[in-house]
C-alpha cells in the first residue's frame, strides 16, 4: 500500500475522502491519542486511527490511517514489530517501567554478560505473557490501569506471544540495551520484568522505541508537528495555484 512518509510526502491524501496512511514518529510523553488529535485538528481529518498503541513514555513508529483508510488498520496491527530500548537491572516498579517509582531493589553485581545473553536467548520463540495491570486491557468495562491506580490487582490470564529475535546490543550495568522483534500483543514491559526475574535481580523497562512495523520503519516517519506543518504548507500552496 502507498504510505505517506518522508520518501513519499503526499500528505494532502490524508484529508481526501479516501484518506491516506502516514508514518509518524511519536514523541516522548505524547499519548498515541494525542498524535491522532494533532493530525485531526491541523490536517482537517474527518476520521483517524492508529495501528497499535505506544505508551506515553515510549517513542517511535505509529501508522496512522485517515477517513476511509481507517478500514485497513487491522491489516497493520497484525504485522510483527521491532523495538529497541533498555532494561534497568536490580530494581522493579509496579508499572514495569519508570511511570511508577521503584518498590523493590536487589543486588545485581553478580550478573555477568554471559548470564544476560543466555537469559535473552531463553525468551526467543513462543512464550506466555501475563498482561500488566498498568495496561489498557479491559476488565468488566474498566481499563486495568485505572484499577491499578486505585490500588487493585485483578487476576489476568496469560497470553501466547512470539519473540522472533531478542538481541543484546550493549551492556552498561545496570542498563542492558536490546533489540526485540515480536508478534502483535507483546508487552516489552512484561518482557523486562520476566527477564529480571529470570536473572534473579528484577528489572524494569527504562526506555523503549518502536523501530518498525513490518516493512515500515521509523527512519521514514514524520514527527506529528512536522506533518501538521507540511500539510498546512501544502494546502496554502494549493490555494495559490
């Protein structure tokens, strides 16, 4: 499918009746919903949606579809995703990332590079993951993260996900930098927590960036503010012709 990107900047397609699909690089501390709001507001979109939520503390690739093209969103959601980021060894947090403060600390000085590489290799393949309480999963009509913030914990069923690749890029204790290619529905925060548990020292997700969705990469994506400015510039040029 033709995708609006830096190498194919036909951004005017977004506001057409048929709509368009655009690669967006979500900024830090923006919700995925804020990206949609930005594009709807500044690009005059009747309808818009994205193919796969990113947490506010994560950055990276979102595929946004507008108008009639929102009907193809499901086709992108099933594609494998590639992430880079870092785990912090020796501490755990309730949210499994740094949205919440660490509640437990353990010694990680005994952890060796060989232990880290072996732990990563053990997660490759089909694994079970329990969705985190700090997630948008619904329970009886309520988001789990709302229950978690109220101090409640609900039993969750494990889900099977596929880890296609889990490479360790650099070790700078207590940080471990990684790249993961995985299936739809994989929580990298849960992977961080399970990774730390396997090592015996605990861990949380310190940083996360979505590098790719299928064949589409963040290197070809627009910052949402850049996309809005380009749309305005293109629209103004069209009225002057």
